[in-house]
């Protein structure tokens, strides 16, 4: 089966358009609304791991050692934004080339 140049061009344009849409979605995932509890934004494990550049196991260790307070709501673990910021201030010293912990905004 052969197709002519015109049909081929049309199909390629459609495919490229779809491909661009998929890449755009992957590069800019839809933002999720953070849950609010008692007027404060809550962050989940994935948020904390990305923010602190740590593994899930390291995050578990922070919880187990009671270094980072957390709350369990409907069998899911959340961290208050203020607790996370306090944890960053206590545990991350300012180093050359790193942002000041007081300048970090979630």
C-alpha cells in the first residue's frame, strides 16, 4: 500500500502536533493543589523528596528519628509547610553556592 506525498505530509503534521503536545505535558505537568489543613499547606512524600533532593528512605529515617514532624490523614503522610521550613533551617547550613535556607519559599 502506497500513499501520496500530500497524505503523508498531513499525517506527519498530525503526528508531530500530538508529539509536541505530549512533550509539553511531560515538561510542564499539571500543578496539583496542595491540601490545606488548619490554614497551612501540606506537602506529601514526593514533594519533600523533590524539595530536599533526598530518597524516600532518607525521608523515612527523618520521620523515624522524629526530626521531621508529620501527620497521617486517611493513611497518607503529610508534612506542614512550617515544619518543613523549620527542618531546613535546622539541618541545612548555608554553603557557598547554595541558597540561604531563609530565602527558600515553597
